[in-house]
C-alpha cells in the first residue's frame, strides 16, 4: 500500500483557497482568563472594552478575543464572586496581542491592574507556569514561545530541554534516565503507538517543532492517564484556533561541517522520491509461492533457469552516483483563520505543510566480538539522507458551553542511506571485506482525533468524548548488501555468496502496517461546599491495535565471472543468468511473519478535591483489562498470548505553603507491557552495528510502584525554582540484552527479577533582572538537572554483573540555556547545553562469564548550541550553530572497569573495548520566517 498523494493535493488546494481571504486591518486582543487560586479556566467571564459597548464572554477554554481598530484600550474583567480586573493594552494594525489574566477571589483582593505592551505570545509561558502550578499532577513543560528561542527543529530536539528528559539517537526520549520503552505519548489527546519495527518506542523526530503549541511531560500517574508507563507521559498539543488570518512561510538552509560541498554517494532514486513518494519500482515482484526456494543444495539446470527467470523480474539496477552535497534545506508553510459563528461561537482552521531534505556524512568504526575475542573490525563511511514531509489540518469550534475539535496530522519520513564498508571480516581467517549497503526506510504516520466537550448546568457538569484513529506504516522496500571478500589464499576480491543475508550478498524487504482505533468518554461533576470543592470523574477508555508484519530475505547463488568491485556491473541485469547469478529466497516462514492484536479496556473513577485554601488531593482507581495475541499468520502458529487485569490506584497531594509555593507528594501504580515486536522471534540485521535484533516470546509484564515528592517555588512572571525526589520499584523490568548463546552478535529482550530507582530533580527558570538593569532585564536562565541511581535484583544463577544499573538509565542529565530576548528591538540570542551521563545501551554478562561479552555502554556526549535572531517587522532571521563540540558517539565495553571510556593503547593495552564509534559534525543554520 502506497501513501496516497490525494492528502497533499487536498491540503494544497485548501491552502490556495484560504490564501485569497482578505486580512483584517484591525488588531486582535486575545487571551485566557484563569482562576488564580485553582488554575482553572474562567468560563463565562465578561471582558468589556472600557468606555464602549463592546464586550465578549470567555468560551469553554476561558479564551476571549476582540477585534478592534488600532489604538490603546482598557479591558475590564468581570466574574461573579471574583475581584474585577483591568488590563491596559495597545494594539497596532494587523497585530495580535496576547494578554492572559488570573482572577482573585473578591474577598481577598481589590482591583488588580496589569499593563502589557503589544507582544505576541509574551504571556504564554506565564500561563503554562500557572497551569502547572495548579495542576493535579507533577509535570514539566515547554511552550511554543520557548521553542522559538531554541534551535530545535523536531519534537525530538524539544524534549531534551524538559526537566529529566534526554534524547537517544536523535528521536527516542529517555525520561528520568529510564529507557524509552517506559514512556507513553499522546498527540492531541490520542494515544501514540510505536513507530519502530524493532523496539517499543515512538520516534519523536517525525513531528516538526513548528507545528507544536505546547508540550508537557507528566511524571505522576492519575486514573485518567494510560496505565502503561513508568518514566513519563508526553502530551503534545499542536496549534489550535488562530485569532486572525495569519500566514507564515519559513525557509532554512543548513551547512554540515562533514557533509556540505563534500562528495556524497547515493543509489539510484526514482521520480517522486524526492517528495517522499516511494516508487513501486522497488517492490518485490509477484511470483508463485516458493518460486525462489531450492529443493536441494544442488539445483538442476532447469531449476537454475527458473530461478534466474524470476530473478530477472526484480529491479536489478544497482547504479549509484556521487555529487557534491548541497546545503540541507527545509521549507514550512502555515495558514490559519477564525470565523465567527452565531453570537458566541467561533470556528478556527489551521493548516501547515513542511518539507525537509537533510544529508549527513559520518565516518564510523564497528567492532564485533565473540566469547574468544575480536572477530571483525570495520571502517564505515555512511552517506545518510533523510526526507521529512508532512502536514497538519485542524478544525475547531468553540462557544461558552461546547467545544468540538477535529485534528489531523500526516507525516512521512524516509531514510536513503548508503554505507561503504572496509576492514577485516574475520581475523582468524584473515578475511578482508569491501561491502556496500543500500538501506531505505520509509515511515508514514497518520493521526486523527475527533473530540467533543459539553458543559451542562452552567459548568457544574461536563461530558467529554473522543474517537481517534492512527496508522503507522514502516517499509523497508529494498535493503541490499553487496559483499566482496579476499583471503591470503584468494587475493582477488570476489562476491561473497552464501545462505545468510547478514554475511553474504543479498536483499531484504519488510512491511509493517499498524492500525489503532480508540475511543473514550468521561463524565465529570463538581460539588462545591463551604470549604471543600470536589470534581468527580468517571471515564471509560478502549483501544484496539492490530499490526501485520512480513519480512523476506534473498541471497545470491551461482558462479559469477568478470567481477569488477562495482555492484552495478557485477549484480546488474546482464549478469542475472542461470550460468552466473540468481536469487534464492531464504525467508524462514516460522520466524519472518507475525500478526499482533491487542485490546485495552479501562474504567476509572477519580476525585480532584480542594480542601480549604491550601490542600488539594487527587485520588482514584484505574482498572485496565489487557488482552494481547501474537501469532504467525503464515504458518498459523501461536507465538505469545498475554491476558491480564491490572488495578492501578493513585493519589497526589498538593499543599500550598503560600501563594507562590507548593509542596507535592504522590503515589501511583503502573505497568510496562511487552510490544508486539519484542515478543516476535523475527531477527533483523542492523548493518551499522553488524548485529541482529530478535524478540523473546516469553516476556512478562513489568509492574511499577512509583513515589514522588516535589517542592515548587513560583516567584513571578513565568519563573520557577523546584526540587524533587522520586523512587520506583519495578518487578520484571524488560531490558535489551546481548544473547551470548549466539555466535553472531545478537540483541534480544529479557526480564530481570526487579529494579529500584532513586532520583533527584532540580529545575530553574529565572530572570536575571535581580543582577541589575540594562541588558540583565532582558536575560533569563533556564536549567534543570537530574541525579539518578538504580540497582537490580537478579534471578538465582544469573550471569549479570551485580552492581550494574538498569539498561538505558543515566546517572545524571544536565540541561541549561542562557536566553536574551528584547521584544522592543527584535533581537534574541541563546546558548544551550545538554549532557547525559553514560548508560548501558545493551546488557551483557559479568566479565567473569565472558570478558568480551560484558555490558555495552554509551559514552556521555556534550551538546552545545548557539543562536542569534533578529525580527524586522514581519520578517524573522535566525542564525544557529548546532553541536559546536561535535563529540563522537561512542559505545564501548568498560574493560578496565574504571567507570569511563578510556581509549585502548593497542594489543595488551589497558584501555576499553571499543564497539561502535559514530562521527559527528557541527551545523550552521540560517532560517528566514515571514508572517503575513
């Protein structure tokens, strides 16, 4: 199944239609009205323009919007039982002025006045701080205005800025030092599935940063959240209703120090692939079942002719080209506009398109070991090209009592990678290699959600419901390896032919198609007493998932002649012949196919209770019924079945020491369930690690008990100082480990008996105006740090190293950013730093059971970014220097047990055992953004 072009055609037509709308000359004054004591939105508050008869009522989101001629205005904010507020504001022609306001109780304060200049989104960070301060959960977040001050291009980049979070491989999030499998994600309220064929993880680099309104990481469980998480829940909200007709176009160019203007090699591409439409030319042709299988080890002439005949129907074009790499580019366009519906309703439409084409060259080393020592050592030159295209279409309707949203996100990412490998394939046999791999991965994501909220009886009751559908499709349409080898006995390089794709010349293709259909309904009712205010929620959630996977592998057999070390010639159409080369299928029917289905049903009851002025309690119970089945649809054999009901209680207590200070404590129970892929026995060959990854059908569900405490201080205006601690006990934690029973490097999944994690988190968002006036008035410091220690308990007879941490867990995470922002002259600047402590990437064994099979660590890597920007009217210019330190990404075995990577001094040296090293470069980005 190919991704339909009609999605993009419709979005383009819609863009052309919307572009002809005439922009209003008025200014727009908009914002959100909140209850200062509870953080809740004030629905039905009156916002009146002083000395006029113009006024509006805030809607179900607490939002007001006024379209006024340019000028200075005073807005009066009124709500029964609350102290009136006043806002003085100035708006210019065509400008959107965002002013949010928090109301006090009438008996506690008199008139409050806030004077704000016309600066778009100036108050969004303040609002998020207030919402997090009054939230029922323990969380950290980042808003679109903060995102714009960073060099981040994807959600994967954004996440490393959030307290306790770090990023692995540029796209997988680690929260509180725990592996990515312990996280859950929501996009616009829809639960996300894994995008990967070989791990339980969502690749957050598929979502462009420009489409994000805000992002929150929730670290404490509540009954209305999915129970399958342990690190955190990532809630991503895309942009919603605009306040006026707004269009924006962004163009960016990136120069990579190791790539731009350097010779860049690519295999042949086909029409449309530069726009992410993968050509059907790459498809495996249709032929009779078993048509390429051998009936014996010595095929007859007739069988060879049949094999060759079918092989000729494959795409046998192995041609490649080398050109100087052009600068990486990205283009994004968005348009949004509101429409007034009736007296109090408004409808909004926002659409966005994005395109990015990125090339990168990396020089790498890959070493492989077995129980006796080093087996191979390779030097790779990787030519990596990534295409990212996508779009967003959100429709919203809102009035005082009703909210209706339809949100759609489409994204396609493709990797066109070529890896040229040289080195020693087998030290014992003095076998040297010269290999070329052509690897194409294509990921397609669609996420759509229809949500509805209705208030009943003047906000005391509410009904919320949603329907969501997601599709994740991952294809490897034609993964090719051309392997040439030589030995002292055969000094001329020749094609390596054999029966295994991972060690010979061959081709592989796979297809993953996963569908998620979900629905939820929630009823809530508020009960107000003299000193106690309680909101009770009763909800039901159901999600159905189904995944279909198939993988096929083929190797070359025959007796080739006239070998040239050029795959385009040696493996081209002219050399496919019964007397020379032909393909043989080596697909294992019992291992290479699986179908997975799962059903998750949950019911929950929770209370959000304010007791007096200072104490808030959120408590309740979620009961999840989980039913998973994985079977081989090719052989009709069962693989794994899990059926379990989990009772997941939670309680969060928040005590306000004063108006600016919170003390929180929480407990919640959660689970971590195996993914379809982790249970399936299929083995996938990862070329850049010279290793296979396979599943384990007997994995068990992990159970977690989680405790948090946190102190929060909110000085003023979006500032925050917090410190907190957490403890987690995990029964049956799931880890990715080295299977030492296999002669070839193989990673698989396993349960350990238990794990304990103890952590400390600190966060700071502080303006520097306390230092003095002038430039310090416009500067702020953002920083967070996590210190984490984990320990494991093992089953009797385990060969694991006793004092090792949990796989994927980092002992520390450090993020910092110094920000300068002057809205008066349009200058911005920032310096950002990120560091993650070393972590076990792959679990091994205690050195006494195999010195070369011990744990494989990822070495810490510092990342330093700098950015400067200037706004000229409607044009914004940004210059970003990314990864200035450009440290290599290193994986190693700590052979000398000194807790850090020490480069080996050679044979018999005291250094560590290098497994993988991936070269990195720095980037220079120039971006232009124009809003009209």
